[in-house]
């Protein structure tokens, strides 16, 4: 079952990565745009996969 907390965590990760990209534009040259996007996509995918695969203990 997909809980609300997992959905909120995923939304927060997406917002945080978007903010990192937005605020880093002032400090990085335009040649770093594509590598930065790829890096953030990989980090975001890894974080989201770890949240989705996280198993919660069952109550007995």
C-alpha cells in the first residue's frame, strides 16, 4: 500500500532537487547544465526508488 508519507517524501525530493537546480544556475556556467540535470535525475531516481522499496515492519 502506498502511504501518504511516501508520496509527500517523493514530492519533497522533487521540490528540493528543483530548488538545487534553480539556485545553482547563478553559480555554474552554461556548460554545466546538462551534467547537472543528469546528476540530479540520477540522485532523484535513486532516492525515490529507495523510498518506494522501503519495507515497513508488519505488526503481529
